[in-house]
C-alpha cells in the first residue's frame, strides 16, 4: 500500500513515503498524521487518484456516511455507481480538489472531524466539502484560524438570512416596480426610526422620488458589512437579476434650511443620511441598441419631401438634399446644404 506523489515528474517510492491504511481503517495517510488504531478491515481495497496522488483505501470507511458522495459511490449500491475504474483499476475522482485537501477529507471518514492544518485554505476545504456533500460546521471542523472558520460560517448564515429578506422585503418592492411597467428597481433601505419629510414644492433635485423605500433596521444592519453585500449580490445573480449594484449612498430625509436666491427664488437644503441601496434590473434586451427610429417629418430646408425622395418630378440639374431625421438633427451637425 503506497501513496505516490507526482511532483515535477518525480514519483516517490514506497521507502520514501509509506502508508498505513491497514491500521487506520483503510485510509491512506502518513504514520505521523494517523496514529495506529485497531479496526476490523475488509480485504477489499480501492485506489483513489486525486490530484495526481494515489490513495489506497478500504471502502468500508465510507459506508458509515451513506449521504456523502463517497458513501454513495462505494456503499451498498457500488455496482450502480456512476464512477468506473480506469484501465488500471483506479478511481479518478474529486477533480479540482488538491491532495492535501483530500487527506483532510479522509480524516473525516476516520474520526468524524475535519482537522484543518495551518497553511491549508479553509475556503478550499469548504468547497470540497460542498462538492462531496460533507457537513461543514463547527461540530465537524477544527482549525487554529478561528477568523477563517467564523468567516465561512458567517457566509452560510448570511445566505440564509438574505434569502428571507429577499422574499419578505425585496421581491414585493420589485413586483411593485414591474407592475408599473418598470424593468429596473432602485431600493433604499432606511432604519425603522428614520423620518422622511420633504417639501412638496421643492423636493430633492436628484430623482429620489423614483426610489423604492424600505424601512427595516435589520436589513440596514445586514448591508453594513461588505462581505454580506457580496453574498447578497451573488445570490441575486443566481436568481437571474442583472446590473446589480449594492452599496451605501446619501439619502435626503428632511429639509434643514431654506436659502433665498436673488430674484425671489428659494433653495431648500436637505439633511442627508448614509443608507444602503440596491439597484438591479430584469431587462431582457439590455444589450441591444437604444436608438429609436423616428417618423420622417417635414424638414425646414426641404419643403417637398416627395421631390427629395425621388418620387416626383425633379428639376434639371438639381441634386436631392439628403434626409435627416429629428434625432440626428439634435445630436449632430447638420449636413452641408441644410438651413439651420
């Protein structure tokens, strides 16, 4: 029983690295990592190839976890497994998972705990656990870097919490915009204690009247963290929404003072608070040109459109003047010969 490491074209021999699968219930690790523990063994052995590394394993260690990928692969329904050995009888599995990560995975099948050593990416271990359907939480993970562990656990909690916010608060706001014929939505999240009092004659001059307003202190606190906003944005993308922007912006709440301008005009100064916002779209044809074709109208320089289009008599020696629609007239210089 050997573990072969292919690194830079070199293959370590059995004398360089010896495995103790027989003493450890069939999972290959080094003697230093896995102290000997007596366990009844089956005579069946399988060779797993992960990231160029060979692991000779007793498949009996997987049967205690039938809900995991390896448990289903080598459990009672093994003959019906979707994975088949190669010509050498080896199983090439877990594509994209590193050998060092897989050793930690095997440790889970031996003792029921994932011991993450220093220097190993906890995020990569998390991805491997998700792929192999292994439970990843504080009861199954042990590592020295508590910050990294808590970050991964926070991501789980963030996702669950935002799914609840999405259904309870955000989707109704999007539906309200859609029912008005809109294909995008700008949502501002205020706290429960915020008070919005605008002057009806002098509203804020920034288009805030088109925003959907949500009063939720819980959602406000949720969006204070950049990591939470990243998780929320990823989830919204999964739900098919586009052009997603989540951040913090100033929002006018009430007028602070009124300035008198020359000529009798007045200017209202508003008090602003920094609050989270979400902007997103569900427009299907967003990638197409927004140019609008206008109906051809009579031009001041061409009194007779029929003559200019060549559908009527043309004076000898006269050159028809090119037609310009009103959009081109507004957005660009007029062609030579056109009166301004």
